[in-house]
C-alpha cells in the first residue's frame, strides 16, 4: 500500500478580530503556520471575500509573497520554509457586509486551523438574542456602546447577522444556528444575531 504524503504544513491557529460599521467589517487576522517540509510551500488561506490592504510575515525571505489565486478562489501564501520553524502571518483588510434582506451580516470562509478565535465589535447595544442548542457564544457590552461578540472553536464557513432591539418583533428573537463545533459562553444584555458555522 502506498504511504500517505505527510502534510507540508500545519495551520496551528487563526485569530480574527474586527469592527463592523454600516457597510463593512474592518478585520485583522493572525495565522500561526508550522511548516513540516523544507523548501517552497504554498499555503491556501481561503478568505475570498476579504479585500487585503496590508500583510506581513515575520522573518520574510526574498520572493515570499501573498497572491490571490482565481482558480482556487483563495489567497495563497508562498513560503520558503524550514521544518518546525513557526511563522506568523498578519493580514488587515475589509469585508463587505451582507445588507439584504433586512439586517447587516458578515460571511467569511476561513482556512481550517487547530484552534480559532473570532471577535467582532458591532455598533448595537442593549439587545436580546437566543441561541440554538449545541452552540455557546460570549457577548458583552463594549466601551463604545456597542456589543462585542466572541466565538471560540473550529469554524471554516462563518455567517453572522445582527439586529437592534428596536427591529425585533415582540414575539421573536434572532437565533444563532450552527453546523460544526464552536466553544464560548453566553451572556445577556446583548445584540441579537444569527451565526451559521460549517
């Protein structure tokens, strides 16, 4: 039997943080990459909806670059790697919010990582929300009067929507739905939103 080819790298962690306004989310993304091979490797990062404005990687070597591959619909990082020499990539960019049909929302396609963390500030406060079974979310009032939403776990396809208390119908709340694994905690006094993780 043929031996399986070992992976060229391990994406150890991904951390996404940002702030949403009326039309865009301003995001900062950090990825820790642990190469397993020696020489040039390509690391697909997904994130097709992100408009990257700045990027940097520690210890950048000549000809290392970040490009968008139209065929793969993914950003791709080309690294000159050394086995087990951890590298950290930082991205800054914008992601356009989904404004239809009523409430703003954010969609991100993320690469698979051993651990992931997502934190977003939304400009809404003093709202309520419900969470579907099997998912936990931590949300708290932010210093600027909005709400900070935090998700911890493994999620590759993130969909999130939020709305103010004034937009809610008296008999209903926005629900968070998920497919996949997510960790976190639930708190009250929060903006309602829907999250779908696949």
